[in-house]
């Protein structure tokens, strides 16, 4: 029978079981020994050692256990690396040591100025005392990760010994872990359908203070020149790239992608047909403040890394900006708008304003225009220009063939306009698609485009003025 046919794997298991049965202990029964063999040898259909039998659940559990073990291991590393500095601070140096250290002036330069930790302790204490935040499942991870980060950076800032490569790697890992725990608190707020929770505003303000302290405290150590004999450019490049990648994936991109959903949820609740007892909570300004708090310390980074970061986040913001506009219609007639259409128009206007504000922050003109023009990547610059061109073309109505031919003929013949006609005012074109964008929104897009050209150094500030 086909059902009784055994595979080669089954025959192999039976042969192994019979061979193992020969070595059964004399004081153990066959039934108990068979049960022991069954626990040792898996069944013919492998299943994960979880309740649901899913290997995905088992893999996620192993990853969680590995992350916990790595955190404990790094905590022990922090204690080990900082242990030699503790006795030195307790014992006072003698006079001979003071005389030897007096002529050395470079020792004072090795001490790095980092933001004070007293404010961080106050912020964490206030956050811990809030019952709404303490009940979150990710609160313990946030407190433990920032506590380890604070302990490590405090010891590094108070030590005159140069930061070793192992300490820099450990600092980066501690920073990324604290950044991940902060993102685990931020992401549910950005995706939460509940918009009447006023405590989310205070949580966002606290997260803004934490991420600013996190980046501004770790960046000076990561940018510091390593000891002699190490590959300095490769070391700094690797550390900065990992930190910037973590910031982009966990903070910047989720914030940029949240303005449209936040605007939609807020305005839909504000203009709902059913009356509500409480007004919705607008989180967008606090989310924008969090973005600025995370980005402002990165201005001290080297120009190449800063420019690449700006271009990367700007591409995400431009794609979100492009996705605000629906596909182009061949019919230029104005469409009748329902109440939902009017709310969607307001959502698009608000999201447009916040995205343009983000782009204004990213395209802040530097003091040296030639440096910015030389450091912008050709691929990123071409992509940014292409998205700008598509957005500008989408804001205009679709011209028919007759108008296109008339415009082309006029340009070819170079026919001048009537002298007695007034010059057109500088503003939006006459073929602006008002179903998509109004004049104010179009001017904001033009302002962002001008800001970009100044940032790349193509247009000098003094030439425009």
C-alpha cells in the first residue's frame, strides 16, 4: 500500500532507533526508553519547538534572546572598560604626579564637551513617573538603554585617556540600541488611530529631547580621531554610516512618511459628521519638532556625510510630495467636489506644507556654496531634479494638441507680444490645475526648488538679491 510505504529518512530513523535500543540501560523500561528516544529524534515532519509550531515564531524568539544576551554582554563590557577609571578618581594624585602632568597641555584638549546629563536624568525621571508611559511594553527597554548610554558617555567625557576602537564600537552599539528603543515608542504614536490622547504630545516632546541628547552626545566621540596606527578614514566612515543609517530608517523616514496619515486622521476627525465631546489632538507640529531635534546635531558632521544624509531624506520627502497628487486627467474641466473631496484637499494642503517645511530644513544653504556643489552626488542630484520636474509638470493642466502646436509655432517664429500689453506678473502659470494645487501651494513648491538650487551652489545668494 502506498500509505504504508516508508521513505529513506524513515528507514534511517528506524535503523538508528534499533541501534540505540541495543544500548538501553538495564534499569530502564523499554517504554520509558522509547519516550526518551522520541524526545531526542524529531518526527518525520519537522516542527518548531513553539506552541504554534512555526519556525518564524521560533526564529523571532531566538533573535529576541540573542538581542537580550548581546545587551547583557555589552553591559558587562561597559563595566569592564570603565572599571580601571574608578580607582583613579577616588585616590588623590601626589605632588610628583602633579608636577609631571603640569607641562602637558594636550591633555586638556582630549576632554570632550558633551551636553550635561542632569537634564537627561530629569527627563527620564519625569517620563518614568508618568503612568501612561510606564504601562507601555517598551518603556523598560527605553529606560535601560538610555541609562547604559548615559553611564558610558559620562565616563568617556570625564576621562583623559584617548577613546579606543573597542570603546567607539561599543558606543555606537549602545547609541543604536537607545535609538531603536526610542523608535519603538515613536512608531506606535505615528500609526495610532487614537488622536484624542493629549499625553502623546508630551511624549513626543520628551522623545525630541532624548534624541537630541543622544545624537549630540555620541557624535563628538565618533568623529574624534582614533589612536595612531588605526585606519582613521575607514573607521570614521564605518561608524558614521551605521549611525546615519539607523537615524534614517528609525527616525527620519518614518516621520516624513507620517505627515499625510496624521493630516488625514486629524482633519477627518475634525470635520466629522458626528459631533465629538473633545477636539482631536494635532501631533504634526511636535513630530516636526522631533525631526528638527534629531537633525540639528548632525550639522557638525563632515560635509560629505551631511550632504548625503540631506539628499537621502530629501528623496523620501519628495516622493511623499509627489504621491500627494492624483494621476493626471486628460479632461481639464473642473470637477464637482463633495464634502470628502474638500477634506481630501485640505489634507493635501496640510501635508504639502509640512513636507515643504522638511525640505526647507534639509536644503538650508551652507556658508560655502562651492563645497555643497562639489559634494552632492550626481545620481542623487539627478533623481531630485527629476522628481521636482515631475511635480512641477503635474501641477499644470494637460494641454491639448492645438495649444501645444500654437505654443510651438509661436516659439519657432519668435512672435513678440503686443507692446501695449502689460507684462505678466511673476506668479503661477495660467494653466495651473486648481483641482490639484492652489497658488499658495505652488509657490511653496517653487520656494523649495529655489532653496534646492541655492543649496547645491548653482545659484549664489548675492546673484539672486
